[in-house]
C-alpha cells in the first residue's frame, strides 16, 4: 500500500490517542519506519501489523480499529488529499455511491501502481442500495464498513450498513446493504 495509508493510521492514532500510543504501536508492530512517504509503496504487511498492534495497545477489537480507520480515511485523509476528487463523486450520498465504481479510476491517475478495490452498486430503493466490494487484499471488510459510515457523516446523513454476505461465506467479495 502507499505510505499515505500508513500516515493516515498514524494520524488517527495520534489525534485520538496521543503520540505516545503511536510510539507503542510502532514498537509492538515491529515497524521500524519512523516517517512514511505518502507516495512510496510499502508492503501491505506493515499496514496490517500496525492495525493489529493498534488494537492491542489501545485495547480495542480489531474490527473497531478498522471501522474507525475507515471513517477517518473519508473524513480526514480523503478530504485533505483528494478533496477535488471527492467533490466530483456527487452532490448527494446516493450519487456518490452510484459513482463509486469510477472513483478509483481517477485515483489511479495520482497513484499509478495502486491496486485499488472495485465496487459494484445495485440500487434497491430510494434510500437503500447493495454495495459489492472486491479486493485482492483480505481483511479489510470492517475498514469498508467504516468508509461507508464515514461517507454518511460526510453527507450529514445517518447511515446503517450490514454485511449481507462475503468472503466469510466463500465469496470473492463482500456485499453490504446500505440504508440512509
């Protein structure tokens, strides 16, 4: 993953739990990199090791850490680094979700070596849709859950999301029901 992801984990931790906890997380994870370069590629293992160590040090379930990270990604990192891209996603939450499958195509212009996830959106009702999340990376289901919740907050809407089926069921994707 690009360093911007690891920098975002650092931001989430330091802003909410303090720099000392970030130091403990780095130590616990075995990650010796002190400063991540946003545009540099790092092994995915580093990101997962940081998340696992964060759960341990902060005494939180890993799922909660990943959900918090997903929300932080949308509300802080994406807003700061991809503000104009976020703005082109749509004027409403529904429009943003409908345009989500094209979002990473635009991100690939900034990060040519990115291995982005793919999304498939099926509109179910006026305030409801199904979102399929495909990724080469396993273990990010709760991160995506957090992204969905963060998008709701970004559009000042209360969002409910439920994992309907997914990798845990032997599928190659995770499918969420999203309501607002």
